[in-house]
């Protein structure tokens, strides 16, 4: 398990170009793995027995860790355990600050300085050199039982203070993640923070149980002041918690991997809904298969109507004008059908993304201009929380996505019946840390819950229009996935629908 933690940490630290989140998370896993190494080395050095592994593997007897740490002197081994403890605390604090602070202010700077002083105090007070000097001072009280008892009580009190400081630092870090989670509104960001918080909470709990409690605790000035060793006389270690570490480790790594792969943590590509993706792939393959045949048939019909219209020109019959008018109408219907098929082919074909820096406000304005004729009948309120917010993406595809969503909102408003207020659209753009969003809310009739789970499926539609193919939202899902973003939708019957596009900021 230690090897898995260290190797996984190296992979995360290798992602430095994605930001300091990767570095702090990698350091957290690496220092926790080193804490486990120190604990195993302590047990095998002073416990007078060897550990039994949960699974029969070459690593079930920790001889490799004994060889690694056995060469250290006692003071060097104690420093290794102390510095890995401090490193884990600093890593958790550093991650919580780096993850939740967008712009540093004097408050965050003062807190960071205070925490640095606390960690520095722990490193100074529990350094082996300082503890040895403490042991020497304690020998002066050996002749006085009452003074010796007071001396030991002070050491226990100081150990309690040190333990309390560790609890305070870790609790503050986890509390900071919790309050950060509470104030977020983007569902994927909330889920991401929840996964990271669960992982850190598990690590912190096992860290406290393994390194700060019992005979194996690092902050143990009382034992050193009396016996000159971190433990006394081959104690019996309770390794129940240690044996549970592999299971907790798998949960932690699973939570981290889920936040990376599913919710776009560290800027990594995220997985979509597998069943939905499969349905879209099957639908697109079917569309591409039949498209060529349909297009050829419509073109053949157009050519036949053109020839019929040409022959009618030579016939001097008053009824010919009426026939030519009907031919012209039929030809216009064919042109509309071909245009719809072209659009369907473009949406079903392979997405070619040409990303570049884009202004989210400008994307909205361009999409709104394409729907300007229909928008005139609706009251539109636009609010840009952060003007000139820039994202990275393909302009044409993102404008097409917004156009699809605007048309859907206008179709919903067209079905609206009565109400005190007229048909309205509320548009909001803004940012939550690394994610930019644009929300379009209407006061239409809403979407029934049974349909809300199906709206992204290809060919699913509740619109009566013959020109609607039910592929618009499936196309939106594909485009947002190709950009590493998300599309969210919330709706209440009789109150309206809110659709949200989430893109990573540039």
C-alpha cells in the first residue's frame, strides 16, 4: 500500500503544468506513505515481532522498509518520523489553501504565517536533540518523587498541547473544504470537492490514529523524557488500524480518481455517462448510414420536379400555372428537408474542434443575434457577473450549442399558458474558481421528471414540430464533452427550466 501511495503521488506531481493542485495532492499522498513507512519501521525496530500482511504477497513482510530505515541512527529515524508528520500537515494545509483561495488577502497570509509557526514549534520541540536535552533535565528530579510527578505531568500536558495543535490544523483544513463545498453552486464542482474532502478526511483520520495516538505516536515527549526512547520495552502494538489502511487507501485513491476522471479535477479529461454516450454513438452511426440514401432520393425528386416544370413551360394551358406553383412548393419542401438532413449530418458527424480563446459574453451575443427574430417577443434579462470572462473552445460549436438551448427555451415559452408575468428569459454568466458558466432560465411550463432523465437521448423529443429530430441536446452533450465541460439542467413543473453550460476558464 505504501508503494501504491508513493507511485500515485509521483504521477500527480508529474502533472505540475496542470497547476499546484497536483503538487499539493501528490505531496499529501507521498508524506502519508512516508508516515506509514516510519510506523512500520518503528514497530519492527521496537516491537520485537514482524508484521503479518493481509494478503500473501512479497511485500507482506516489511523487510524492504526495515532495510531502508534500519540504516538510520535512532535520532535520524525519529527525525524522519517527525518531518514526515510535519510534511503531511503542511501538505494538507497547503492543498486546502491552494484549492479554496482564489486571491490571497492579508487574512489568508496571516493564517498561513500562524500555521507555519505552529509547525515550526512542533519541529523544534520534538526534535531528538531537544528531547535528549529534556531527558537530561528530567534526571535532576529523580530523587524527588513529587517533583518527578510534576515533571511528568508537564510533559503529558505538552504532548496534549502538541496533539491538540495537530488536530486543530487538520480540522481547519477539512473545515475549509467543507465550507467551500457549501458555497458552490455548480454540481460537478460540488461533487469534486466532496470526493477530495472525503479522501482527505480518511487520510487525516488514519494519520491521527496511527501517528498521534498509542505507543507509536510521534509526539511523545513523556516517553523520551523517562526512557530516552520513543517507546518503552518492546510494547505490544495494536495493528488493527494499520491492517485497515489498505482498504482506506483504496477508498482514498478511488475518491481522487473519481474526482479526476469524472469531474475534471486537475484539468483532466472526464468521463461522461457511458450509456448515454453509447446511445449517441449508435444513433450517429445509423444516421450516417441512411443519410446518403435519403439525400440521393431527395435530389432525384428535385430533378424530376425541375424537368416537369421545364416541360410545363412549353404547354400553353391556364392550368399549368397552378401545377407549376405546386411543383415550386414541393421543391421548397425538398430544399428544407435537405437542409435539415445537412444539419443532422453535421451534428452526427465527427466533431472537429478548433479551440481558441473566446469571450463568453461574445458567444452569447452571437447566439442571441441568430435568434433575434424570435427573441423580440420575449423579455430577456442578461447579467454578466464577470465581464469579458474568457474560456478556451471552438467558437462555432459553442455558438451552435447556445443557439440550440435558446430555441428550446423559446419553444417552451410558446407552450406557456397564462401567468401573471409574460414570457421571460434570464441569462447569467459568471465564474466559480476554474469553471465558467452560462445559465439560461425560462418561466415556461417546465419538464416532467420522467422526461428530464431522457432529454439527452438521441431522437427523444416532445415537440410536435416535424422539423425537430430530437438530436439538439445530444449534440450539445457531445460538444461540451469534447471541451471537457458539462451541461446541467434543472426544471420544475409550472415554474420553468434552467440549463447551465460549464466550461473551464482559460
